[in-house]
């Protein structure tokens, strides 16, 4: 693929390896930027749990966080924030309570958890790395605040959410819960591995990418998106190419334009000019 102006990367399972930003990944990002490619991070994480180096304007141009609820230049103030209101969050939790859901609420740089109804670890062996990342980053104490109960949180004047993770008590009810949340009309539903991710209606990684591409006047065919999970599928309609690793989720594999052994190597392939000459490298 030539003429790429923007490369969009999911984090966990895509750009990061076992939760870590490797030196090879840093060199790849520097090479892309040196060759005029804008680097965008598109993650389900809130801004607080994005690795510090990936929030630096020396390495990254823009951040899409909380599955598209926040768009910001690296190191800068948000360009767009779309959150669930307190009333919308209450409606979601009223629905989720019918399924025995436990929740985590992301907003700003904080994850809120309920002391009365702690989130339980999903019991599944599929995508075990995702479980590890979830507990390492979403539950990381520096970014976590505990409330006594969700009633207390909803009573706050600033109650709201960029993204909510919902886990029904019984795995077999997850599909029904997702369908009912979608049918409500106020929410966007995504996620996998027994972690249903909810944002406000119309908000996704894809909607944030569209906003950013229009703002920067970058055409669809000049965008390459890299992901590995169901919440990355919304990037596909707004990218000229959607690239996933071989261990991606079944839905991501089905939607991919290209399946690769190495995301880093595939991204470096974007630095080959239309004349077939290797572009400038920083390493």
C-alpha cells in the first residue's frame, strides 16, 4: 500500500507485546513519522492508562481513547469528548442489573469500581492476554477509585462515563444483554471475551477516526488501521486497509484486508515509496 498518510494502531495485542511497548515498536513509530505518516493510537483504554511514551508528541500525533469517546493530540487538550450522561449511565445499569452485571466506569483518567459489587474476572481461556491486560491496566491502583456503590456514584453531579465495561453474571446471557443494550438506542455496544464495552450512541473508534480524518483532510485510501479485536472493527469502514495479526479475534480476521505475522513489520512496509525505494529509516 502506498501513499499512506495516517497509520492507526490499537494497543493491547496489536502495538503492545504482552502489555509492553518494545524498542522495536518505538523505532517503527519513529520511522513512520520521519516519513510523513501521522501516527494515531486508537484504544479502549482511558487516557490515564495509555503508556507515557505513547502520549508524547515526540512519538505519536493523536490519541483516540475509551473506544472513541475522547480524541486528543498527543500531549494536548481534547478535540472531542462524548460521554454518557448520569441519566444514560443509570439506564444502562438498570438494564445490566437484570443480568447481574458488574461494572467498571472509565472517565477522564480514572476507572471507577463499586465496593459493594466488585467486578469479577471473566473465567475463560480464550485471549488470556486480554484478561491479563484488563487486570493490569484497567485495575491499576494509580488510576482506580472505589465508590461504595453505584447509587452513590450516580448521585454525584459529575456522574457520567466515557466507557462502561459490563460483565453479566452468566456467560450465556451476554448476547441477550448486548442485544437489549443495542435496542435501547442510546448506546454503542462492542467488546469480546465476556467484556461488553458501552459508549454513547454513535461513538466508536471508527467514528473518532472519521472525525480526525475529516479534520486533517486525510482521505480514506490514505489510512491504514491495525487492530486485533472486535472493538477495532469500527475502524474498517474509514480505513483504506485494515490489517490484523494471525491471533486476532475471529471477527477481526473475517473483516481484515490483510492478516500478518508481525504488525510491526507490516507497518514498516508502509515506508516503501511508490517507486519501490525504501524510505528513510531512523534505525
